C-alpha cells in the first residue's frame, strides 16, 4: 500500500492496508477532502464524490463558478471568512487587522519514511515499516505565507499522521490565532461522539452521545491534557460496539491545552478539528519564522472498537514510544507512597525493600518526601538534594543497599514545581509563574516553575542528573500535581504572552528530551496527580504513566477499561493498595485487587511488612503468576468484553490474547452479587477457532470457536464464599486459556 498521486487531477490517495484517505486540489486551488474510510480501489478521479451542486443563499467562489460554494465543500484545512462559516482549522491576523487568507496549492513532495519533529514528541519509522510522508505546500501570495500540510501513512497499522507548519516568507508580522493539527470533513453526521472524561481519581470514563446540529467539543485550559478530558476521541456509527462496526479514532501527540471539536452543519455534514486549544493561544510569526503544530493521529476500522484500540496501540508501541523500552517487559515494583506518605526513615524503607525482594518484586520506588526538608506538602519542591535527616548514611549508601538486595531503584520527582519554603525560591523567586501585580493561587501549597525559561530547564537537568548519577537510578516517576494559573512569563513581551502555554510544554519536552538522551537506561513513568497527563506527548518520553491516584479495585475497573480505548495496557501503571481504600474507603479482597492490577504494569503500594504470613504468601503467588504471564498482560492483544459503562455496569470483563493465539487470560469482575441468578457465560474473543484449549489447567478441552461463540460457564459466586467471612461482592475470576500442545 502506498500514497498514490494522480498528477493530472492533483488527487492524492493515501492507501493503508485497510483504509483509504483521499483528497484533491479543487478548482479554487484549495484542498478538498474526498473520502476517508474502508479501503477503496485507486482511480484517477472520483467525479461522483466531488460533484458540486448549486445551493441557494450561499457565498460563491466567483460569479462564473457559482457551484463552488465554500460552505458546501468538504475541505482539508479550512480558512476563515471566505464563505465557509464553519469553524476554521486556523486563523492568521495580519498587521492591518485582516484575518482573511487564501492558501492555494503550490506543490507536493513525497518521501519514504518519517522524520521526527524538532522540539516536539512525534511519530517515527526507525525500522522501515513502509511509512511514507506526503507534504502539500500551499501559499497565500498576498502575505507570502506558506502552509505545509504533512501526511504520513503507517500502512500496516492503518494510521495516518497529520500536522501543519506555517512559514512566514513575507515581510509583515503575522499572528497565528489558531492552528489545528488535523481537520476531517465527513459527509454525514450519523455518528456517536465518544469521549473519555472525569476528574481526579475517576479519570477517563466513557461517554457516548449522538452528534446533533452545532458544536460538540472537549478541551483543556489547565496547561495539561487533564484529568477532566482526554485528547483521545472516537466517532462511531451508532451500531458500532467493541466487536463490530465502523469507527474513527483521533488522538493528539501533545500534553498541553488541547481541543477536539466536531461541528455538524446545516447539511448534516460533520467537521472534526483536533489540535492545540485556540483559546489562550496565539503565536507571532515574524518574517522568516515558522510554527509547527503537534501531530494528530487518525485511524479507522470497520471491525469495531477493540480493533481500533489494537491497531492504534500497536502503532504507538512501534512508532511513538521510546524504542528502548517500548517492547521490553516492565518491572514489578513496590512503591512506598500509600504505605508511608512522607513519614518514613531509611530503616522503614529498607524493611519494605527486603520484604519486597523476598516476595519476588523487582524494583523499589521511593516516592515523594526524600528531598530538601520535605515532611509534608508545604515545602522543598525544587530542592532536588537529599533530605539528610531521613538518610543519615547518605543517599548513595541507601541506593547501594537497594541495589545490593538485587532490586532496581526508582525515585519520584516533581520537576516543574516550586515551594515557597525552598532554597530554590529563595534564590529565584522570579522563576515562579505569576501575573504582574497578582496573587499567585496556591494548589496543594505549591506553585509552578516557568518552564519557558532556558535557565529553569538547565537547573532542573543539572539537579536531576546529580541524583541520577549518585544513586545509579533505574526509574523516575515524574509527577505534576497542579494545573497552571496566573499564566504569564516575565521573560516574554506583552505581545508574546499568549505563546506561554505552548512554550511551557515545549520546555517540559526539552527537559524530558535531554534526560532521556543523557540517561537512556532510565525508565520514566509520567504522572500528574495520577492520570492528569495521560497523553501521547508524555508517552513519547515516558513509556508508561500512573493511570490514577485511585487504586480501589472497583474504581480502577472503570478507569482502566475507559483508558484501554485509547492506550494499550503496557502504558498503564496499576498497583495493589491497602484496604479500606484510601480514596473511597472500600474493602475488596487481595485477589480482586490483583486481578484488576494484573492488566497493566503491576506493583504494590501498601505496607507489605505488616501483612500476615498468609497474605504475604498470597502476594508472593500473585507476583510469580504475573511474572509468568507478564508478556501477555503487558503486550497481549487487549479485548474488552463486558462494558461497565453500559447495561447498569455491574459486570465487567476483558481479556488479553497472545499474538500467536496460544495463550489468553480473561478477567471477569462483578461488583454486587445478586440472589438466585440464572446461568452466566463469558464469551471470550480473539482465539483460533480450530485450536483446542484448556481453561485454568482443567482436563476438558474446548475448541476456540466453542469458547468464543458458545461461551464459558461462570459458576455461582456464592459457592466460593458461603460459610466463610468473605463478601461475595466485588468478586472476580481469571480464566487462563492455553492451547493444547
Ligand atoms: C500524586 C501521585 O499520583 C501519587 O502517586 C504520589 O506520587 C503523590 N503525588 C506524591 O506527592
């Protein structure tokens, strides 16, 4: 499959293994969208799809071209103010105040492969996976402004990457007030808009609404992608579900303010826009300057949402995530946060680490509270040197002891933050983000560093490097516990202040980039009060993220299920914590907590030293079980089976299947038990219909088609708990399915 170009008709057909994306140059010299969806045959032209009809009451391109009516045309990257009237993809303000532009097609360039973007996280094709990149150059002659629309196809994952670059080749100062990464005009609006929304501790719950006339959008203005909305969205036909049907997926390789918007117009056509949020954004383009948008990821399938998640997930692991770690099994870990918060000393931590080693865990992660004089959240952010009273024999000695136990050593940082009570604030009060003459709003008693300043990035790189070198660190948990308020940078001119939100995130990316390059063996896990920055921009540097601060098994089912639509399970940090749970006070069994956490990067964050011998044995067995199936849990094909966001949400099930279909593990979870229920079955997916399998090591053999179509009997839960003091609520079962050799 490839990008096919019909030079005579200026028609561009981007063909992937199963999809076609077609656009062309219209009579007015602008780009028109022709088709995106299931793959169709290549032809020199698609006259039927580009037929125009005259509509009453519409601005026309020219008197002698009355059928060229911008408001009816499907456009590729729409302008403002030339008769389209839908939301534009971009907006340019000129020195005279005009916002009118006319970008006309000039040329194209087609190359094999995909180059990384400078300064931004982006896709790549390091292993020659047949990617091709097409750049269309358009020019506004009056302004000397050049627009490059970039398209890369990754044919085997059915993914198209889009971005735009503006180059000011004229001689006046221009301002970009909006610059989407991608626009997609679809001919009808019979779609459901599916978004993943929530709040701190209940991130990425699935919400599905049918499109209606007007605008539906999700966005962030918090300086992060946010807990509240995630940049990943889908447009699905109403009858599409996880197993069947037609669906488009959109994501953005970006971690700052974003907007995903779909607009249904008077003709019931839909326009999707994905990119940096135009609110709180402007970028000044002096003569000779350029602006590059982040990349948008587009994908389509007619095989349901499981297929969409799988193909996008494979694409991320192969073409976006740091390849040093993308396909490497992630270590099991013990994190001290929920066990100790900031109240710990060296002995307590070493006893955790020693017990963790005995139970088979592989990494000890020291969370917040190890630096400056930090003993609660009112101090020391920015002081990235060791809290000496907590580590009297030295931090290097402590780290050595962890390594000598045979464990990896991981450490928490919150690089972008500053406390008023810190050495850093005493030395550099002006590094704290605040607007002139205003009171800076605290959140969790902390403030944000101005990451637009190169000296801040330098300071953080040096301070973090010292600790990484001293402790021979294996892993960093990079946290970010508040949003940005009083957005302003004292080093930017008044006219450049709206560049601040984007420049902030560019500073964060720069620090990540420098650290990842300087310390290629350090595994990064991103975090933002749990899942507040769970996005592809972060994943480029940090291959996994802390999914949520909510570690309750029932809440995590919803959070991980919702997250799985947009992100593969190897990206999700998932830990077993203590009960009653710290976030919701719920008591669930150790078994159910592990059964949920297995489907991610597994670990514990509770005081394992205080567990009974019986519980410790259970943990040891769980760790051994996870390690035996780790590849499957982290990298197996993920299938959602029973959706907890539908049908009352009492039952949820999911499954991982190995690429060769020889092994699978399904998890079935039931929140409340019910009396006197009928027979229950679990219908697994993704197996080979003709292969024979056993389930949980039993003697009966089942064909794959039987397990998938006739289902697997799920026994009455009460028989497990009757006569014990255990609750039958919050129950869960795993089904380990192995091909018969
Ligand atoms: C928020 C994170 O999500 C937690 O896991 C923990 O690291 C705390 N911050 C520490 O302050």
